[in-house]
C-alpha cells in the first residue's frame, strides 16, 4: 500500500479502494485516496463497482463450503495469495465447527 508522502501506484489502488470502502484507511492515506478519487474517473467507476459487489454479496446468505470442497479450493488456489495462510486457518476453523 502507498506510504504517506509517496505516490500511489496503479498497483496500490485496488487494495486502497477496498480499505477505503471498509473504512480502514489511515487519515493521511484516506485524504490522498480521496484526492485521487476526485481526479480519476476510472477509479470512481472501480470504487462504484466494488460498492455494487459489496451490496450484492452482503445480501447473499453465507454458506460455508463442505470440508471436502474447502480442501479442493485450498489445493487449487491456496498458494496464489501471500495472505493464504489466513484463508487456510479460516477454512480449518470452519471445517472443525
């Protein structure tokens, strides 16, 4: 994520947009993001699309995967994200419940 005083890169924007919508951006980053949002039509469209997805997903009932499905998902996609360990732990917790 962009550091205070450093330019925000295109690669930072998806993570910053998600944090912005979740309300977790620190004040300095939030202000910098709002300036960028005010000057970039594509970013405004992206944030709007994220809002729509959040609304739709927020109305979808949460159904945990079966333990077998969770393991198949983790085998296939578990290594793609550096935060995957947290996903694995959540899947194990869900499977144990």
